[in-house]
């Protein structure tokens, strides 16, 4: 069985891996582990620190390493490889591919699979309205029409924008009373199912495909 370490930005991503990804990869003879980013209080830290953690894991024999971190949280001062150059790329998915390639070049180890979630994990949850209706009490959804419109207007929910008030997590906080991202994120992601998430989220699907095909 292959070992895959997914370094998670926070508890939300960690729970998603445990609830949605673990069994999927076990069925493919891949065992996943989900440590959090070190020296983090639930968020991104400078690339240098993340790189050190990646290299530490890669020192273990026959282990593959990847990341589940949000583009939304990365700032200039985190100094990710070729960050400044990426600002000139308008297409969001191409920007992620560019940044991921820069990270791979900096790590220089085929057992590292670079990934940045566009724009943040919560975007994946805007997949279908049934998951919300069936799992969130109706009196907790403050604006069902806006929620439905957001889903219908974004065939690829990864592209829901990343403004301070319009990022996916900010929208969910407004649309669901008492929204708890760890609890609700896990409930909704499980209800949606991995295949439905992959069907809509193009870049996420490419990442999962890469992980399914890891080879020594």
C-alpha cells in the first residue's frame, strides 16, 4: 500500500480528507495521512516553513506528499515561489498551475504533488442545492434563493471569487445561521460525494487524478 501525506491548512480540510478522501484512496491501495501545517493557528504560513515540512516528510522512504491549502489565504508576505510573476496571469486555473509548477521546481522531488485549492475549500460545497436542503435545517438557511442562484451561476464552483465579502466561506457565513465551517463543511462534502465534487471542480479533479496515479 502506498503512503500519501496531505498537509492540510486547517481542521476543515483535515476533516474533508478523513470523511471523503480516506476511503476512496484506501480502495486504490493508497493510505493517506493528514497532518496540519506546522506552526499555524489554522491558516497559511510562509512558504519557507511549508517547504521545510514537505522536505521533512519526503525524507521518509516511499512516501508521497501533497498539500490542501487555499489560494484565498496566500499573501505577498508568504513569499510563495514566483508569486509576483503569477499576478499577471488572468485565467485563475492557469495561475494555479503556474504556482504549482513553481513549487514543484523549488522542491525538486517527484514524490511531491503540488496543489493549491482555488479559491478556497468552501467553494467546493456550492455543488448542488439538494445537499443543503437535505442536511441543513431550513430555518438556518437565511436566503435560499441567493444560495440557489450562486450554485446555478457557477458551473465550476472553484471560480466563485475571492473578495473579502464574496469568498465562498464569507457567503456561507451569511447564508447559514451559525455556520461552523468544520462541522458543516464535513456534513455537506460527505452529502455531495467525491464524484459530484470532481464533476464540477476541474482543477480539484485534476489533483485527485494525479494522486490516484502516484508511482515510484
